[in-house]
């Protein structure tokens, strides 16, 4: 039982649909695919058949039109059971947002319907070996050649890499202009010069593919340019403002799932002749976990509603707060869940060890917790300076 957030009937329906798929379809196979380290395509098809893939995409492009809040609700519910499988949907949203934000009408009509229907996954290609937190350090280039741009370089740690059909790729079109010399392109899987490198072996989210993207004289037509040349970094910033609540929802779902497992175990596990749930030490741990989860949910939902309402042009601070808090809560709650389950918590017989492994990535990708703090503080200082004028 969670607090009443006054969800609409459509939002409640989405949550219930996601819950049903998570319990009936994902839960029986989550351990198998964690060990196999492959994406279960049959589950992706379930997402598509239930119309979950396009919850955040406007109706005119085949989506459900429920914005970031719709995405957050679905991702949270799925991640209560398995965040790695759910990441196929969440990472597709990340790869799709640049098209929603900067795409022209032709680009939106061409790509969004297939993504909304679940026919195609998407991926976001920004990170490089020497360009993680500092996107301006990227070395991938896009050189204009007539009606084409020629891409060369390598991206790493790309979620949905290899599985996605549609990629939003960032490259330098003018290195001399620094941050204003980065542009964004839609690149389709299978075109000459675009290949996939190694698949990463990871601590967690193992059912989600994470691969290198390699561009070797890859020719991309100028019609695939998103927005204007040199606007890439602005597209990155606007995308992350909208996508970080998705990571926060992943973290929240993991934490909520771990809390449920902990309460259930504490009620059933008997030591010294009584359930461990009767021990005050365990009760206090559960109380702290539940309070932190609910506080994270309140912050996340508020930030998602704010984004959808368009109250501010930029929601960098609010998105960063949600991502920071939810991811840190996920680590605390899953760690405590393992502690409550004791030896069983450390065993793969129970899901909390996986939840703990999966939780860690939420403090790292789309900006580490430290980067989120930088973003929050920078915005606070700007707001204070604006008030002082």
C-alpha cells in the first residue's frame, strides 16, 4: 500500500498492466536471463502488445500521450520485479527523446510510430572512453561531404547497443567550436560503416545489452541531422532533463521491490521462536526503508508532473534531485534488504542480491551522483543570483 498520488484512471490502468506483465511474464524468467545475459525478446513483445512502449510518445505518432509521468509509472512497476528487462523500454525512451525534442515533422513521422508500437528499440549514443561526465571530450567526428556526413569514432557503454534499430548519435561537426561544435544524428542499424564492438560483462542489469558502437566512414544523409548543426549539446541537456526521472523510476522500482521482499521474508523467517519481524531492530530497518522509498516516490512524481506541465523551460535541478535521491535510496534499501535476509540475501536463491547489483548502475549512468549534485548546486546558485538582481 502506497500513498495516494491521485493517479488518473488511465495511469492506474497502465500501472496495473505493467504489474501484471512483471509478475506473470518477467518474474518466472528473471533469474534465467540474468545468468544468460541476454534480452528476452518474448517479454519485449509483451510490452508492445500491451501498448507500454509508447506511453510517453504523443498520440499523433502512435503513442499513448502520457508523457514522462506515464513512462515513470510503467518503469517503476516493471523494475519492482526486474530492472534489466525493463531497461529495454526505459533506454529506448532515452534514445527516442532527442527525436521528440529536436526532430522535424518528417523525422518524427518516420521513426516514432515504430518505436511507439514496439517494432523497434532505440538507443542513445553519447558516452565514449574519454568522454563520460564531460561530453565535450568526445572524439567521434561527423565531417560534411556533399549531402552526407561521414562519421568516425567509437561509443561505449551504450544500453540497447546491438538490440536497438534506431540510434541517436552525437559527434563533433566542428571541433574548433568546442561545446557548440557537437551535433546529433539519427543512425539506423545495418547501414555501411556502422558496426558493434564488444558486449560488456557487467555486475548487474545483465539481461540488458551494453555494447560498443563503431563508426568507420559511416555515411549518414543530412536529413538524419537532428535540429541544427552545432546544437547537439543543447539536445543532450534537454534530453537528460527529461530522461533522468526514468533512471530515478528504475531505482525507485528496485528499492520498492526490495522492500516488499524484505517485509515478506521478515514475516515468515522465524528465529528464537518468533518471526524476525517482531524484533525492534528489524522493524526500525523496515520503517526507514519504507519512509525513504515513499519520499523518493513523492520527489520523482513531482518532478515528472512538473516536466509534463511545462512549468519551467529547464528542469535540470528537479530531474537531478529525483535521479540523485532515488538512486541513493535504491542502494541503501537493497543493501538493507540483503542484511535482513542474512545469508539468504547473499544467495541467488532470493532476488535481493540481484536487486542490489542492479541498483548500483542507477548511481552511475546518465550522470553519477556527484554530477547530479553539481547540477543541483549550479542551478541553486543561478537562481539565487537571479533573485539578487
